[in-house]
C-alpha cells in the first residue's frame, strides 16, 4: 500500500512546543487533518471531475454519518502552479483528536453508500494517476470565529512561534485579535481561525502555528477589513500597534498562502 493510500484510499483529511501544550484549553477540542495534494501535469480537468464524482460524494457520506465534523476543499490561488506547495488542501475537521484512518472495508462501504460504482482499489489507482500526496498536517484549532462559506477565500498565515513563547502567542491571539475577528464576522461576514500544529513536530519545521483570515468573496478579500476602526471599537483602551509589535517579536511568518473554498461540507 502506498503512503497516499493509507489515508482511507481518498483524500481523508487530512504539540509544537511545551509552553503551548501546557496552555491547552479545557473542554472539547477541535482538530483538523489538512492533506496537501499536487495535481499531475496535464491532469487538471480529470482531477476536477474526480473531486466532483468521488471525493466530495465520499466526504458527504462521512460528514452525514458523523465520522468527520466538517470537510473543506480549498484550491490554491496564490501562489499557484509549480510555485505552490499544494494545489489543493483537503481538510477534515473532528470534534476531538482524529481517529485512525478508515479501514479498506469501511471505505468500500462508504463508497457504496455514496453511490460510487468503482472499487476502492480502482479509486486509489485513479487518484494516484491524477495526483500525488505532498504531506498531511494535523492541527489543533484554538479559536474559531464565524462560518466559512463555499466560494469564499482564505488567507492562511503560517507562523513559527519562538521557543517558550507559545502560551503568550495564544493569549495575544485569544485576547486581542479574536475580539476584532468577532466584530468583523458580524459586520462583514468574515471568519477567523487560530491553530497550533499537533503533527508533525520538531524544531526544524518551517512553521508550527497558523491563523486563517476567511472572506466571503474575492471582492471582500481585496477590500480587506477596517482593522484599526474595529480594534478601537473592541479594545478602546489597548494600543493596536503595541499589541502587533509584541506579536512580531515572538513569532515569524515564513509564508502566507491564499486559497479558494470550492467545497465546505457540514452536517
């Protein structure tokens, strides 16, 4: 079995430092497996059809069954082509730590329920003919504001938190930007996420956390948000520049990717 085939025979989406692990929130947690995929040269149209006829149908069965809580397919916008690490992100959300990947038998049963006529083996073969796996990140979502919508756009801000600064980073996001994001969600229909990387781990990784700014449309992404006005509304006694300056001293931002949300499935 190939490495890619281990992930349920389809795109099953898919504690970075001691200080952040110790700041683990109480109560139920939300995790997500983000599977990064590249499409093989000349296979874009076939891959799009495979997404429609196989991947999304199978994901819908699993969301409806409660096996996964949410399922999002995001396509690269910037960068794109060979410059993009991922042409697509397949993100499966879980209420709690993700379970093991479904067995071959379970996948076959789910395919039958989804009305997919090909065998699991044929599906895996076709998928690998059209694409290849880059990697899988498992994220622990620390804050979630708003609801992403199909057709929206997301800006993924990959962060590298400095050693020993995880707890402060999370506090600055949860007690600073979160309130701005909540106001923006109500007034502009945006959404926002904060997550720490649960797997893989290690000091050599280029990032270990992320924030995600989600906009309802391309035009909204282009306009951005009136961040200063929103900040002054929700934090009238806190200086925004000082807050952002402190954030910049405890984390680096090696990469920012923009994606389009071409599918957003919930139960």
